[in-house]
């Protein structure tokens, strides 16, 4: 399928979805519809990871202000939430590579991902409060990712922070040099690419199963996933056998 505002690729275990409306990658209703289709496509592709990145000088400056008008706002909110639903239904770990500004809705994309790789030029912020509104996805996710005071500081101030502070407070996993950032991201991702794709997906599922539950409830569901879904896979059997036989595993992805 061809897209107008994004690009997709699948190479070397990395399934890439690239925002491609430079220079600012402002999110329009049509672009978000394309992203929904792309995440559904990525779910069906073979590979270890989904990489969400962007072309241009900014990751994304957020949702198009023109789509906030009374005649479009309901459709905009609908497609925006369907986009995050599509991301939440993606079993593969999602890595977001941020090189430049990620603001408003453009910041909610990385905070919804599983891993965030930032360049030295990256900036993160939820400035919605400045114009008299709040960011729904960020209000849901930031208190889960950060301490309550850190989350509320970002939500209530509208402050835009740099990559170093984002890493310090736990919004980004790592900060890489801006020069040759794409290559740096590929190097960083190598530690995931020698793992079984099915076990990566199962591990993400297990982590989500225990999130926001009591220990008793969470571990019961995690044990069920381990015994009923993970252990019957060919890759679980292969990984354990390879360890016992002191050899490198050969993953089948099933």
C-alpha cells in the first residue's frame, strides 16, 4: 500500500514507520488514518521490533490546529484515540526514535511507546495547558511513566524539556549524538535483534499483564501466559535447548 504522509519499511528485523510530512510532521486526520493502517500492517509483518521515527527537522509538532475547529474536532479526537488503540494492539515492542521536537500530540506518540531513543537535539513537551486545554493521552500515560510530581510538572506547566532532562526523569531510555543518529539507533537496537521475536512479544504482553494490578492478580496472569502461551512455542524450547547444549539459538519466530 502507498502512503502520502508516512513511509514504511521492513529490514533486518526492524519494521519502520516514518512520519514524512517535513519539516514539522504536523499530524493531520488523514496522516493519523495512515498511521493506524501502518501499525496494523506492522503487526502482521515478521520482525522483532517496530520503529517509529520521522523525517525532517522535528519529530512532530503535534496535531494540526486546523483539525481542532468545531466542524473537525470530533473526528480528530476519534482518529487520535484509534491511533493509540492500534499502537496498544501491536504485540511487538515499539521503539520511538526522536530527533528534534516532539510536542503536544507529537510528544504523546513517544510516551506511548515501549522504548524511547532520543538524539541530543530532541525536545519533549505538552504545551496544551498554555492554550487552555489538556492532553488526554499524556494525562493517562505520564503518571504511569514518571513520578507523580514530575508528571504533573510537565502537564501543568507546559514546559518543553531537552533530551538530557528527558533521560534523567525517565522519559527517554538513552540519548545519542545527533550526528549519524539513524545509525546510532540501529546500533542501539542490535541488543534486541538477536532475541526471538515471539519471546519479545510475549515478554511485552506479560509486563502489560501485571501493570496496575495487585501482585496476586498480576502474577497469576503472567504465570498463565508463561505456562500456556510461552512454553509451548518452538522458540522457548529452542532457547532452553541451546543453553543446555552451549550453542547459539536458532529462532523460528513461532
